[in-house]
C-alpha cells in the first residue's frame, strides 16, 4: 500500500461556516499543500511579464456534436465511461491499513491506522436512456490545450445548476508524471498532483474528483473523468455562474525555484501559464423536491444539491451529520447513494456505501455528483438521513 494514500473515505470535504472557506481534512491537506499553494483555480494576478500567458478561445462557429452521435461512434461506450461501469471496477466493503507519513511510535515502528473502505458499485448505462436524459446539453467537440510538452484534450463537458462533469486526456512524452493515480485513489479522493510536479492545471469554474480510467490509460496518455462542484454555488460571492464556457488554466513551474522560494508569490517560479476557454452547452434542467421540514433538493440526471436554508435540517454541519442518501424510484427500486456509519448521529450503516462521483459540503447542505445517471421523471422521493423529499 502506498503510504501517501493516507486519507479516510469518511473525511469528506466541507465548508467552514465561520470563514466560508472550502476546508479539506488534515490528512488530505498534507498531500495537497503544495498544489493548493501554487495553484488557485481562479488566476487573475498580473505576474509582471515573468511568464507567458495566453488566452486561447475556441472559434465562435464551433459545431458541438450531438452526444448520441458520439456515443454511437464509440460503440456505446461514451455514456458508460462517464456514468456506467465501462473502465471502472466495483469494490466491496473492506478494511485497509494505512501508514501515517512521517510518524513513528514508541517502538520505532510506523504509525498505522485502519480505514473501512465502502462498497462502490457502478451500473451499466442504457444508451437510449442516456441520450434522452442528456439530450444536446453536452459539449462533445474536443478542445486541444497545449502547454510545454503536455497536451490536455477536453473531450466533453456537461453541467447542471450545481455540478459539472468533464472528460479529458493528458499526454506527456516519456510518461504522465504530474498526477498520482491508482485504483485506491479512484476509490477515495481521486487522482492528485504530485508534490514534485512541474505542471499544475484545473478548471476555474469547478473543483472535485479526478477519476482515471485505468483500462484505457497508458504511461504516456491517461483518460480522466472529473466530477466537480460548481464554484459559483460553493463560493457565490467569489465566482460568477457559468455562461457559455469554462476555463482550463495550466501552469509550468520551476520546481527547484519553488523549493527555494521564501514567499508565497508564485511569480518567482512560474515559467509559463496558459488559459483555455472550453465551450459548454446549456445546463441540464433540475426538478425540485421539498421536505415537510422546509428543505429543498434540486436534482438533475447528473447531480443533486440539498439546500436546507429554509428547513429544520442541519445547516453548516450537515456534512458531518450525513448518514445516508437514498433515491427511491416510482417502481420501488432504489439507488443507495451514501450509507455511512455516523457515531455522532448514533447511526449504524447497513453496508458502508459510497456511490458518488464526488460529494462536497456547503454552507447549507451539500452537492453530490452521481456515479450513474438518474431518471428524474421516475423519482418518488429522496431520503437524506430521516428526511424525505418529494415533489410538492
């Protein structure tokens, strides 16, 4: 087991209520510290000409191919790789022993702890159903982004009111060295930037989990799906809503100068930065479900946002109080999104389960990206802990 994989799956991301900041767990911060210091998804600072920055805008006349046509051209794999079981592997509940990096006990042995890894299940996507749910609300015309010897090709983008899902490839001659990825990472927080990486990239409009398709990826080219929360929903005072594009920012870094830098001003070690505008289609429609206690859920085929502002449900601490999320369909079948033992809530999970693309706590609720498509027209109710949300 790689000792960098030192994070519990139950340490969800959350929003600190007092400061409004997006807060990660201490363990997660250890491996993300340099990346977060070097790169903020919203780059607007003038670096005084110390590096080259260019804005590459896709042609206004760009034709956005219909998703169903792309799906047909890939023998039905397009939708299934994003929300199905192609290129993904189910996991049963199991316990793994993790190593606390840099910590030694009184006997001189590495400090370890056990983590219960949840059940993760992926289901096959019916292409006709997927086409009906997504329609033309998806960008599927590839946009090629080059910086240094790295090529990032954004192949698709789809979004709703609170979530964004994108697929892209990363190519680097001699091997993709910027990201650390594995099945363990896919099952937990997703791929992450290596501390010694000389390349950083991310989308202005969202942040979340990078899932790497290990079945298609090669040392020189990796296939990624990224499931993101919309930054304008997480930080509404800092980010404007998405209109007709999202922006991919990429930086090349002099790692030696970064290590020697005594300030947080990245002008000292940034070699080059480029921004690429990625066109998007209209956002998917969401339906609204309400609880008897006043809370609201907005749900689309790809994601849901729980807003407890007007309800009696937990507010800023909602992510810490989360036990389960279940979607019940009109035919009686269910989609178990989350089932987590929560000692604070005195709740014992039937089976530890985490069937999500990404989950993030916000001030008054949470945002969940699904790991499968949801037919919103067939939803009977959504249950969060003991609260039922239905069409009113």
